[in-house]
């Protein structure tokens, strides 16, 4: 789901090689009829694409040079919040994400996972060119489309929901006993996108207790999974022994099961954490694996052929993989792991601006808030406790914030703060 795109005015496309068949695909014509298009092609293919371009409208062909996306935005007079980048190559996502444009990756789920750590995920992941056209047309109509959790977890007073999808992890396969599904992305608190990514804010709220909207999202996902892959037990990755209070994750999952009519399948004691282990923050992937090895134990009755285990954030994946392995060793025939969010590489901007409160005389800034009655999101002033009750519609505030932060000089680096 696009977080930093207000309106699509231009689509920059890096088509796959070889170009012969692709240039004759009617999908390019349909895409060029909907949006202004810029094709970034290898220098030796420019003439071929320009010849093809006579059949299309509102398109421009530019030789591709790695890392030149920001210069293209500048030379073409494009704002990042009005531009979408489409590519078939996941290695190009870093440059596009750093340029703060919307991103679409064409390919299968495995393109966004890495064997040792998650790479930067695109805003939209589609399997073919027709999917690009369908999704961008939905966005043009003002509808939400993207990862299932992000679409379901993004609400405000006036919005139109489109479609959402799950992302299958690298261990997924029809013959595999273990699979991991992701509902969306999580942007760490230091990321320039975190404050305006509603799904991330709800994940942070879940640390303090049950998050109602996320429970609704998970409930719908569990219903869908059960239709295709019946399961007999739902459990959660348990907290460390030193944490004696119920976790927000546990409360959210329990509510999701109850709302989906699966309350009898929820068990929060099927997994236990036997002992505390060092903090996972700012440690290497191999150290994370060692930290959790042997720290969890599964306790099953023996009749659970298919077990679903749920965790909040996937960073290295070491915790949920260890829990899945323990469940298999305890007798489960199949285990499906579900993570709410996959930790993303961080974008830092030295000039990131906050949304100022519109109330005269107030020096506060607007932040994510939830309506207590219907749990829809809005922007509320940070000086609320000092008496400022100024609010702003979520979509209006998001678009204003995106317009304020169109600076191209962002730095890109990894971080693991969750």
C-alpha cells in the first residue's frame, strides 16, 4: 500500500529484458492510457522502445543508469509523492525507496524475502503486468490495495478499501511442513515513514494491549486460511519468563479468534519460553539464532495436525522459526507462522518535517490517534494533555505531510530497533 504517494501523476517503468516480446504486450498501451509513463531502458534498446512508443501515448523513453532515479525526478520536474516506480528487479528497490517514490515490484513472493534477512519491501507486489495496471487503477480510483494487514489496518472516516494479499515466506511450499505468512510491513520508529504509516502505529499500540483493528484483520485472515488449510490450534510466540503480564499480542490474537468463531482453538500455553535470553536488538542475525535456540518448548496434546503460531514482528525470523520447529518436534504435522509486520530497512531524512498544529498559538504537532468509539485513525495534537483538542482528518493530514517532505536527500541504512 502506498504511504507517501498522494496522487499518481507519473509512472516510471524499468521493463525487464529482453524487450522483444514485452514491447508488443498490449498491457503497456493500457498503462500508458491511464498515466504519463517514463520507460527506463538499457541504452542499446532505446530505439526499439521509441519505435514501439509511437503506438502509445504520453510516454517518454530514457536510457537507464543505475542510481539515477533522483536526477530523473529533478530533470522531469516530478515530485516523489506523485510518482510510482515499477520494476521487475528487487535489487533496484533500495534506490527507489530512498527516492521516496511509490514502488511496485513485479514477480513472485520469494523476490521480497532473503535467506538471512528481509530486504526492503515494495509498496505493492504483483505477479504480472496486468496486476500493475489493476492495482494502479484502484489507487487512481481512491481505493486501498496492498498487503492484507496494511489494507485492513488502515482506516479513517472516509476511505474505500480495495484488495489485500498475504506474502508467503521463503519456507513456504506445498510439500513443506512449515510456512511463514506476513500481513504487511513494519517501519521502525526512526524511519521517516513510521509516523504516517497507520499499520506501524497500530503495531506499536499493540505493545500496550489488544489492538481492535488488528484483531479484526487477523480474524479475517484466520477465516480465510481455515477455508483452504484447516487447523486445530492457534497459539502465540510467548513472552520471556520475566514478563509476567499478558502481552498485547496475546490479547489481540485471542480477540481475533473469538471474533472469527475460533475461540475454542486458541491456546496460549501450547508454547512456553523456558528462560530469558539476551535482547535481540542490534544483534547480528547469527547471534539472534543462537539467542533463541532451545529457549522455547511446545506442549501439544497430540491431535493437532496443523498449528498456527503468531508473532508480531519478523526481523531475522529466528524467534518464529524456532517456535515452528518446536511445534513440529512436539508432534504437529504442519505449522503455519503468521507475522503481523516485517521489519524494514530504515530511511532517514535530516530535513523531515512534522505536521504543525493548526490551532493559533499552539506549537504542537499532529500525531497518530484512534477514535475510541470506532477505532478509526485521525491526527491529534501532541499538546492534547495541555488542553489542545485540535484534530485533522487522516487522509488530509497524510497528503499535507507528504507534500511537506518531498526533499530528495534521504540517507538509507539498516536498523533493528524493535
